[in-house]
């Protein structure tokens, strides 16, 4: 075999990848610079990609305020619990649909798929939540949206890729359906489980609309809803004063610091799950 040579197309692809990476990174770098810059530099719009007049007051305010810290730990707990419940619901929904002997399997698949395109709407959902007694209940942030049909289809498709011979051999040995799921399917499904866990975790971490509609107790506000309220109101003199900021520059610094405070933790999750993404790609590339 000849030596591999770089072609012009390789440089084009590399250039496009670098360009996309820069486009994604620049807003975050700008936000970090704004959160660490002085108020004068922010008011004069002199901050771009590097802090000017280093100032840590915004971070001191965020880290010393009980409201932010409490909301942060509550959001971490909420994200973990929601992710576990969602994975459980996705698994127990996808697993039975791989069995050909399941009666009405095609009809069930059709009904489940229809829910991806049609839903009752906001008001009926609100009335349902109200009838179930979940308003202002922490469970309203975990249960109603715990299952994504799209993610369930991904897991079902992954289960389809596991050879039936493994399941049949376990059935011959007398293993129950749940034992087969626990001992065969779940250990072989770590890549898809990690991928869906990340999808659910990011969705819950960034979610605020359900808390905005169904939750009035501030103690159960997720971090993103707290950020949403601050971003909407911090420009007013009253709120800025309440937060300890009386000038527009300090208010802008606070907003940037809170965004960084709520973004960095979920970004740290990606490196831990990267190997599972790679494994999932390799599994999907193998053909018999």
C-alpha cells in the first residue's frame, strides 16, 4: 500500500471544522470576558475576547448568595433524578417492543409515534397537571416529561442490533424477561444509555418552561428559571439594586457571571461520556 497523502479536500474539511469550533467558542469566550471585566469597560463596550480591568465582584455575589447556591444544588439533584427516571421509562418502554411475539406491537408503535407529531397543547396539559395535584409539587419537574419518544426509538433501534441468539440462549437456560434485560441488554447498551443520559440531563439542566408554568415556590426554582427571571428583570433599577448592583455595567457583569455559573457544570459532563460516544459510533459502524 502506498503512503497516505493529504489532499486539498482534507485541508478544506479541517478548515471548516476549525471555523465551526471558533464560531461555537467565541460567544462563550466573550461571555467569560464580560463576567470578569470592570464596569467601566462594560459600559463603554470595550470588552470582546479578553477581560479589561479584572473584576470578580459578580462571581463573589453569585457564590455568596444563598439563593444561587441553593438553586444550583437543587438543579443538580433534579437533573440526576430526572435523568434516572427518564432512562428507566425509556428502557421499560423500548424493551418490550423488540419482541415479535408481543401482541399489538405494530399498533403500539404507531400510537407512540403519533405522539411525536400531535399533542394536547399547553392549556390541556396545565389542566391535567392541576387535576393530578402536581402544581407546585417538585414531582412536576420530573414526571410529566420523563419520556422522549425520539430517545425511546433510539434505544429500541439499539436493542434491535443485539443478536437474538443471546436472548434465545438465555431463555433456554430459564432466564426471565427482566433477567435478560438486566444481564444481557443493559450491559451491552452502555453507549446508548450514556448518550441518552446526556440528552436527558442537558434537557433537564437547560429546562425552565415547565417550572415557569407549574411552579410558584421559589425554593424549587431550577437554576435556569432563576437565570431567566434575572435576565428579564436585572436591567430595571429596582432589581439591580436588590441584587446589589446599581449601575448598568455591574448588572451586565452579573448576568454574564450567572450564565457562566449555570453553563460550566453541564459542560464538564461531556468529557466523562466521550468514550461512550466513540464506542456507540464504532458499534453502529459494524455490519455483519
